[in-house]
């Protein structure tokens, strides 16, 4: 792997130049931080104005907007470049989130939250293309992708602590929205002033054609569907675990902040070693299936949590669920991106469309199960679905080493 830092001399002064992959890792940290700051408070915030069981539908609305936009992304990347699009989207995102600090009425708040949910996957997609353009050693893809993911996951760890500190037992969610909007400033600055390769112009094809080609390849289909199951979990967990623990059971944010920080540690400490192990020894399928099993069983175990459950036990259950999620994410990301390059913008677009698909399906699924307000059944059924679907879609995956 290339050095992450180099030097260039300008006016007899040595200037440190970061490797593009390091720049993108830093950008991923700040790009992730803005969304991780708001994702855990979206449903509790909306629950102040609307029924709990319907709060997730706002996220589904945002997912619809993302799905409508994704088919146009490869052509826009060809015309304007991924870097420029990322900067514009991040600016719009910062404005939409900042608007929430002004205590808008419920209709405007719903629109801003839906837009924030819609733009985040589109920003992440641009970073995917930029990272692919900066990746030349396919044999190291697992390590490169998991290093990139780990940078974002560091934000994942820090943001719950910030949330707990800023809220401090209150419902002052405007503080969170302000912090989230400001966190996009370093993201924009990094992309504006650092040189990044954008690679070859993407090969354009119709989304329908790309979907059919991807579906006809059992290995790529398995990776895409595996990502779909993972995104299903990623949109159930951060939306409905805080809603259950804070709004239903009454755990204060001052406690949930450090509980969620512990919960998310596996994303920092497991993904890079898992990517290295998959590159060198075990392969992706075995670790992927293991991850789905751990994830689903732990998610189902949240049904055992009550208001009297010790916080350390709550943290342990949530921690184990993220061990499974971290394993699955590392395997899916590494496996898929070994097979593509930055020119495969359409294929990457379809792969990333699994995120809004998950954001659309998960809240609809949860809303139906929660019509009766039975959270115990919700967690048990959801966990069983994650295990069953995870194993089923992983079976056709072919290990590539």
C-alpha cells in the first residue's frame, strides 16, 4: 500500500500532502458524523409531534426521494464529477439540517428530515466513486475499504457521547441538529481544497440493464442482497432501539449516550481485522453468515430488555448485535468492491440503492408490527427475519482471494 503522507515543496516550504485515500477517510468521518448525530434522535424527535408507530414513515419518505434520484446519479457524475456533486449535496444537507434548529412546524420538520435522510446515501455514493478511483491494488481492497469504513465508524462511536452530552436529560434536539449541520463544514473544506483523482468517466447504462446484469451474476446478486439485509437492520436498529429505550422505557439520553458508544465499538475494532482475515485466509462467506446470525439473535434479545434491566446488560446485548453487523458489513463491502472499479458507476449505484431500499422497507415493516404497540414481538420477529434472510442470500457468495 502506498504511503499516506508525502511532501511537496512550494516557495522553499515543505507542505504535507495527504494521500487521497486518507483525505477520503477523513471526509468519510465528517460525512458520517453529520448523519450519525441525527439518526438516533429522528424518531424520538418526531414522536413529540406524531404517533410513535408512524415516525419511521418519514424515513421511508426520504428513501423514496433517494430511489428517485439514484438512476440519474451516474450521468450527473459523468457531467459534473463526483467531487463537485458531493460538495453541493453536503451544502444542501447542512442547510436542511440547520433549518431544524429553528423549530419549524411539523410539516416543514418532516420535509427537512426526509431530505436529510434522502441526501446522506447520495453523498456516500460520491465518496464510493472517489475511493474506487484512488484504489489500484485490488488484492488490498478489503483492507482499504475497511480502513475507510473504520474512519466513518469512529464518528459512529463519538456521536452518541456528543448526543448524551448535548441533550443532558432534556429534549433540546435543536442542539443536535446544529452540531450535525456544523460537522459538514470540514467535509466541504476537505473536498474543496484537496486534490482527488476521479478516475475514468463512468460507463453509462440503463438502471434496468444494470439490475438485470447484476441479478444474472449469482455472486454479485448475493453481495447486493446481503447489503439489502444489512441495510434492513441498519434502519431498524437506530430508529427503533432509541424509540423503545428512551420513549417507551424511559432511559435518559445521559445514559443512552455511553450505552450506544459501547454498542458501536465493534465497528471500529472488528471491521479492519475482519477485512484483513478475509483477504488472507478465511474468505467472505463464512464470516458474512456468522455476522448475520449474531446480529439477528442479539436484535431479538432486545425483547428481553425492560425498564428494570441493568444498563450494562443492555449495553452487552447491543454490543453483540454490532459485532455481527460489523462482520457482515466488512465482508459485503470488501467482496463487492473487489469486483468493480470507478467506471462501474451504475453497478455501484444499484448496490448503494440497497440503502434507501432498506430505509423504505424497514420502517414500513416496523410500522405494521407496531400497530399493536407490541415491541417484544417486533424485536423477536425482526431478529428471526434477519437471520433467515441473511443466511439465504449469503449461500451463493463465492470467496475471492
